[in-house]
């Protein structure tokens, strides 16, 4: 039977519960255990799909088409296990399902209440589908004390009694701020956070304390005394140079040992951390450096590009170089010449996005890359803007545009109304709901033999994750290919463009999907590895 680790957070948000969960999962995996990581989000949205990137950061998409919290990206990148629809749930989705049951009469006339109906639904979600796993790690979003998180905390409290003895451990992540005027770390925020947790009925077994400096032994003893935790289970979590050093750092501090001890496991094999040691060494001792300009529209919050950032790092790991990123707001190029901003960079990446704002700036970035022979990587919206640029500049379609921006006579990019998912026809209406209605999840694509992308993948059949509702119009294919742009990847039925490239360019590739979602530090995505390799070559020419 699986053992359960519940990860909660206190004091402030953004301490890194998701990263801590992923790192702990990686450490248990390194000892030979099988792990599953899940995220419980208290907000009322059914999923984060309709949230602004500035509100929630990146929306992470799974193979089965779930739009999920960005922490699931950490889970996949650190453990290699593909997440799915059942690894992330929100209050909104729970209530949607509960109200549907109530309308059907499934509760047989009972008064539907938070306890037991909501908490029972949470517990059922947590316990479902865990056969074959040694450990299930469940991260509860938000911080202790948030009113919307109370049903989740109550549910995991109940699970502490429902599960067999020795099958449930509580890990609490908290903060020790350094007060410069006092010249010391303060433990009171941690004490109050644990007091709040204990008032709910949860006694943490292990405390993971974020701090920007070493926590003295006497302070750890004090925290253990006031929080009713063994001093050895007060683990310091200090800042590290790279997130991929976190598993090594946490192991050195004894986190995995304390978790196993809390379960009463004293015969666990020692972890094989060679994978993480190699990754850490490559990051800390690069053999060169390249600069990549990321021309986006959400650069004010870099969490909007979390997986993209990491995938570029993975490309650097594969090529043994440091990847320095220059984040450029695409709207700047609508008012200014991009040359001063892009001169000297070794690669240009234009990521996904929604809406007209900044689109012309992204088109200018594609123009610069094409004309100057600078490696260009267009992802989703970035591919569409590259196609519009080619249509205007090379194919003579001067009014080329996207229906996403309004009515146009030259809809080089248009709204998809139907497409095939396996043997089923998916259909959408332009005035339909926004949530969960995009082309989501993994879809196959066929690559043109001999094309650059086929060479990069080493195959002509691939599967990648999508998240979009607009698509390049195939009616313009002939004109664009006559102008030099090759449609080198198509959906299996040949109706939807998946990849475009310029064969006579040093490296110019646009993809309709999101390859960053499948990249991992120990298995960099081939497109990112190849893009950074092209940037390395460019650095030798600049």
C-alpha cells in the first residue's frame, strides 16, 4: 500500500513547495522507490486555463489534455513521470462535480456540506489510482491560514486517521526571515505557522525551513522545542545556484532520511544521486556561454515562461554551455527598431501567447532573425507570427494577419473549428466557452523525410503537447513554400501544419506545439538541444 506525504506551506507564498515536493520525489526515486506527485489547489477556478499568466504564471499541459498548475512541470522535470488529469484538482472542479451529483440526486436528499461531502471528495481524489506506487506526495496550494484551503487541510487531517498507522507523514515548509536591524534569523513566523497548523489538528513531522543563511543549531533546537518536532527534523533549505542542485542540497541536510524515519523505514537503500551530480557539474562548470533573446508579452512575470526557461537551461546542459536569457517585451519593437536590442544575441526565441498586443513586435523579431541569419525558434504563437512575416515579406501577401486580431481578408492564421483527436472529431464554436476548449494535449505529427526537424528528432513520427485555438491556414501553403518556407511537419491527416522551417537558413524553425513541456534536465528536448547548439555556432561568428 502506498505511503502518503502531505506538503503544506506557511508564512508566505512562493517559498517553493512545488520545487521541494519535486526534489523530495526525486530523492525517493533515487533510492529505488516509485513515486507519484499530486497538487491540490484551493482556488475556485475549475482549472488555470482561463487565468491570466500574470495571475497564475504558466499553464502546464499534460498528455491527456489537462490544463494544470505549473508545479506539475517541476514534478515531471525532476522525476520523469508524466503527469495526467488526475494529478491536479481545484476547489472549482470539486464543487462542479459535487453540485452535479446533488442535481442528479446522488446524495439521496442529504444536506450537502463541506464536512463530510467536500472533504470526502478530496480524500477520494487523493486515494484514487495509487496502486503500484510506494509513495504519493500531495502538495496543498496556498498557505496555512488561507480560508479557501481549510477543506483541504481538514481532509488531509482526516486521512491521518483513516490511513493505517505509519502510512502518513506531514511536511511543512516555512520561512525564517533575517531581520538586518536585529542581526538574526527570526523563528516566530515559523512558530506561528505551525501553531496555526496544529490548531487544525495537524502536527507536522518534518519542518523544511527556507532561509538565506545557515540556521544555527540553537535556533533549530528552539524551533523543534516550540513546534513539537525533533531538532533533527528541522531541515534548513538554503538558496542554491540552480534548482537542479536542490535534491543534492536537501539530501545533504537529511530531508529524505527524516521523511523515511518518520515512516519508520530504517533499511532504505542509499540514493544514487549520480544523475543530479552530473547535471549540477555541467551547470556549475560550463565550457562557454550563449545569449538568447526571448521576445514575449508576459515578461513582467517570468513564471509565465517557467517550462520555457527550464528547457533552455536543459539545452545548455546538453551543450555544456551557460544560457543567458534576455527577456524583451515584444511591444517595445512596435515603437522601436529591434536591431539595438537583438544585435549580438546568438538566438531569438518567440514563445506562445494570446491576443494582438505585442504581435507586430514578434513579427519584427522574426524578420530580424530571418534577414540576419540568426537562429530563430518560434513556439505556438511564435510560429504563427513567423508565418505571417513570411507571407508579408516573401509571398507578397501584404495584408496577411490572424483572425485572432479581428476580421481580415488574408487570414493566414485562423480559428480552428474542428479537428481529429484519434478517431473522434473535436468541434468548437467561436462564441463558445473559453475554458478547456483549445486543442489540448498530445497529438501526433508526421515529419518530412530529409527535413531539418526530422534530422533533429531522428524520426519522422512524433507526439507533442498542444495548447492553442488558432492554426496556420493550409490554403496559403503553396504560396509560402514557393517563397522558401517549408511545411515540414503535418498532422497525420495532413490538414494541420505542425512545423515550418527555412531550409536555407542556419536554424529557423516554428512549431505549433509546446516542446518545452516535455524537456527534462536529464533528457533535454531535441529541439532545444539543437537550438542551443545552433546558438553556440552563432557565437563563434559574432
